[in-house]
């Protein structure tokens, strides 16, 4: 059904801030998921589960380094390229090198590297 518009309406696509699934505003209404009258401020989530997952992941990102249980010499950290303040970018670059050494490159259309997309996405 053609007719692109920049205004908010039934054909507006909502993208979940966690799972990145896309929903038309009219489909959300028709399936009694949500009745949006305007674009929500901030993040929009398609379900309470996505909201909970997002909240838990953001807590882990903010928490920083964690010790591996039973090993004080090994730490782990959840990184988020979208929320980094700059200090995680070198760690993401190191992760990209490590994955590049261990796995053959996987490309999708137009030479897009899947591994790079997973790390920086």
C-alpha cells in the first residue's frame, strides 16, 4: 500500500529498541499490542520482556568489568557500541581482531562483514 509520509500515522514503522523488530502502528492497534497516538519519547519496546532485557543489559554495560567466578585474573564486560563514551572502542577493536584471527570472514550482500556487524552492532 503506497503513500510514504513523514507524518505519524497508521503506516509509521516502530522499531523496538531491544530486538529491533519492526511494527506498523496500525498493526500494533489491530492486534491490541499498543495504541500509539504519537511517537513516544525515548526508547520504544515491543513487549515488557524486551524492556526488561534492555534494562538488564544496560545495567551490565554500566557495571563495567566483572571477575569470572573462581578466577581473579580473568574479567568480562558487556560492551555496547551505541552507548560507549569512547573508552569501549579500543576493546571493541581488540574483540574484532580476536574474532578475525579465529573465524573466516563471512560476508553478506555488498561485502558487509557479518562478524564486524555482530561486534559493532
